[in-house]
């Protein structure tokens, strides 16, 4: 994993935003290009997607590495199950999907498979269908920068 301790939270959030834009661009270029961008993010960045029911539908190897899970342990499960504050996470995701909550960078503590917690900087983007309705959320994560 690449250390993010040298980055400010703002700089780290900007890197996540750049990666999400790259994923959107790659998605427009076709499924092979999207798959390559999803599976090969910048060092230290994970990404996962959830559907409109907040169930994990896709997760890349870097997210799995950050949390210590295998793909089959995450796919098909509600994403809030991996957050330390599950109720808060569930309500926030529901509000994001309904358009009630602004999508901005934040730090959240997640459960690693080994039972420890890990603070991740998180940035979400809505994934929309052809009519503009939210069909899910694409989330980029990285280790949260350390504050002084």
C-alpha cells in the first residue's frame, strides 16, 4: 500500500476524485476499458460499487487488500455491514441514493476482516441509468491521511 501520510486530506480527496472521473471516462469507452481502469487503479486506491439496494456488486483488489476480505465475502452484502457505525452508514447511503445528501469526501472507519478498524477517506459518485435515476453508488477509498 502506498502511504498517504504525506498528503493532506484535500489532496487525497482530489486524487480520489480524479480516479472517479477516469472511471467515468473509461465507462464511456466501453466495458473492456472500464474493467481495466476499475481493476488497475492508482496505487493505494480501492473502489467498489453498490446497487440501488446498497448491496456490493463489484469490488477491486485494492479494496479487498485494504479490508482483508475475499471478493466473495463482500459481493452480495449490504455495504454498511463493513462500516463500524453501521446505522449511520446505512442512513447516509439511503440519503445519497435518494439525492437527499451531498456527495463529498469524508473519513469513515471500516471493519477489517481481522476485527481491527481502518480509517479510510471515502468519495462517492452516483451511478445513473439512462434516464438519470440513481442505480447505485461507485465509491473510491484510500487510507485516510494522518493529521498532525
